[in-house]
C-alpha cells in the first residue's frame, strides 16, 4: 500500500474533528449497543406479573410483551444486516439506536396493553437494526485473526452475560421502583450510543459496486420469518396440530421458498445463495439455531423453577444468576485464547457438550431443592459452556466471510439464534405444560408437577445441545482464524494515521 492509499484510508476513518479514532472506545460503544439489545430480551421476565397487574393484560395476552419484540427482532434481522452493508453500518447503528430509544420511552409511558405491545414491536425493529450493525462493525474494524477473536470474545461475553444481567436488573427495578423503569433504564444508554457513534466509529459499507436493493427478497424473507415466529409463539394457544398453526407454518414455508427462488434469480440478491458454500459459516448458523433453541428455554425454566417451586423473590432469583454472568465473562476470555490455538470447532463443540451435561443435571432438580446443592453445579457448567459456545460460534460464523458481506453474516447468525430461541421456547413450553397437566391430573402436588414439566423441557434442551455439538464437530472446518486480514482494517495503523495527518510520505512511497 503506498502513502496515498494510506492517507486516504486514514482520512476516511478519522472522526470529523481530525483526531485519530480510539479502537478501545469504539469497541466499548459497540458492546454497549449489543448489551442494550440482549438485556431487553430478558429484563421483562421477572416484571411480567407487575406489568399484567398494571395494564390489565389477560393471561394469554401477556406473552405478547415478549413475543412482539421477538417477532419484529427475528423477522427483520436479516434485512437489518444487509441494510447495514448497503447504507453504512454506523448509519444503521445510529438509526437503530434512535428507534430503540424512542420505543423504550413509549414502553415506559404506555397506558394500555395494546400500546405496550406496539412499542415492544418497535423496540424489536430498533434491535433488528442495531444488532447486526454492531457485529458487522466489529468485523469491519478488526482484521480476521487474533484481534478479531479478542473483540468477538468481548462481544460473546456481553451477549451471554447480558441475559443474566437483564434478569437481575428487571427484578431490582420492578421491586424498588416500578416495572416502567425496566424500559426507562435504556434511555441513557441509547442516547450515549447515538451521541458517540459518529465521533468514535468509522463508517463502512460493502464494496459491492452497486446500491441496488433486493425488494422482493426483503419482502419474502421478512414475511416468511415473521410468520414463522408468529406461528410458533401462538401454537400453544391454537394447538400444534390445529388448522391455524398448520396454515401459518405452511404460509411461512411458502414465503421462504419464494425467497430462495427470488435470490437464485436476482442480480443483486439480499442473501446470495453462494454464501452457503462456506461450510463453516453454514454449520455455525445451524449450531447457532440449536444454541438459541436450548439457551432461551433454559433461562426461562430456571427462572420459573426458582420462583414457582423454590419460592424465590424476583430479586433473589436475579441474584442467583449472577454466578452465570460472572462465569461467562471469565470463560469468554479463555475462549479467545483457545480459539486462536485450537480453532473454533473444538471450542464450540466443547461448549455445547458442557451445555448438554448441565441439562442432564437440571433434569434431576428436586421439588424441594436448594441453590448450593442442586442449582449451583449446573450454573457453573453453564457459565463455562456459554462463554465457549458464544465465542466459538461467532468466530466460525465470520470465518472466510468477504468484507462486503459482514452485515449479512452478522444478520444471519443473529437470525439463526433468535429463530431457534422462538421455536425452542414454544416447543419446550408445550412439552412442559403437557407434563405438568398430566401430573396434576394424577394428583401430584403443584411443586412436583411443575418440576416434572421442567424436567421434560430440560431433556429437550439437552438433546438440542448434543445435536449442536455433533454439528460443530462434524461440519465446522479445522482451520484456526487467519492471522492476516483479508482487507485493510477500518482503523488505520497509528503510523499511517500520523502520516496522513502530516502528509508525510511513507516508507513505501
């Protein structure tokens, strides 16, 4: 690279005030965006009873406080990732943060059940823009290799620990203030992201040579994914064998099939089918689908077990998850080093195998259990497993991906995990409810019946963990992350940036 190119790169990525961007602060801002997205999934869990009482939700309608967010988030993630590639990753991050922050304010001020559900859907839209933009900015800022692995390790730590932090924050805010504060707490973080993105983050776009937008692909994939999520979250009410559920699933399948046909014929596809020729990326997304399918239900049923069976208060249940949050942060740091040395395949498979072991322990939880004897051993294993699995899956999902497809890769892995979570939660909830009803009908006490239902759910999540581990071990490539970037990093080297500011010739000029 000659000095002219270096100067241009430095100029393109330097903030408007002329100062060199700070890589650590930039990463911190991106992690704040991801934390906001992840926390908002779990922070409502322990606040649902208070929300139901405050706004008069029916028992059946209460699920839409979670499902409305999941529907918009899961359905629009792939679109959000490609928009980031085409329109600018920083610009889409700012747009998503603005939508998310405004929607959070609307959630906190909601005066009716319908207003809260609508605002939660708007939050999901903001999250669907923010999440893939945040991850793709990391892929753009850090070259493939140890630097990217460390950044993805931090991203994985936030993604994993954020769920536990959200549960704790939800319990504390609901108990000490009110349920409305679980939404108001997002406002300063959203404002920080909006204010800090332009001076701290470099703008980057896909070098596709065009700005054509695949409208037909966007409509069919968004419609198909949204209909799929809607079908699974309403299946418990309609019945899995009902005509309504079958019709919704058939409609989703038809739209997704149409999407494949559109992409095969499009000159500028939203999701090029050639993307799946990368076996490691394909396997990482399949593993991510299964990982979401086991992780979301696991946290929900552990929360229900502690509150409904052991009688924990919301705050006590939230505090119980702290060991998982702290352990994930530690294990994610370890995973960064292991991926560099052993490769993503081994790290991901090991993490998923650990998940399977933990689920076996949870299938043995007693109705009169204790935290130290029965929950803590499984929690420690989950903490170690989640750090390994998240980092391994994130690294694998970006391995060998073209710089132009960073947003696409980010949207796809997020979509896989979210769709997996929605389907996994719907299936396991149905299985647990059926088992609980059967035990109650047989005359068992409520605590025993509930625990029996949770056991069946954990058996399913254990099977998903084992299946995901086998996918990772069999299909993900053995290669370690490359040590050399495939493109110039979004942040220029300090020497290049200095030469650009002073217009000094470089040594290769």
